[in-house]
C-alpha cells in the first residue's frame, strides 16, 4: 500500500463547520478510534469500517485503487477529486 491521505476526516466528509466534532479536538487520533472510545453507535454498528475515511486511512482494505477512486468520484458529500488524495498503490 502507498501513503494514506493526510486530510482530516472532517475535510474528506465536507462536514458542517458549525457543528461541534470530537475528531476536530483530537486531529491526531483516527475518527473511528474516537467513536470506539465514546461507544458511539457508528463504531458499535461497524459503520466506521465501511466509511470512506476508514477505507482511505485504515490499515486494511480489500478494495483496489480503482474501486476506491470510483467510490470517491461518486460519493456526493466527499470533496476530494481524482488528483487530491487517492491512494498510490
């Protein structure tokens, strides 16, 4: 695997700037780890493992670079483009 995206999750997901976010308070900690610590429903229901942020930044993925690019291009809320932050396998 190549380098992981260094964008924070709130930029990848284009989160509303006005909302309070625990990940913004701890930018060095992966958002899925924060969700685990908080016993957040997203972690409990394993939503984090399917999230594009986890796919981009996580340790393991079964998706190919082309599959990830396809997800990134079609994900409506994601602000990344083909050139901005894709994995380089």
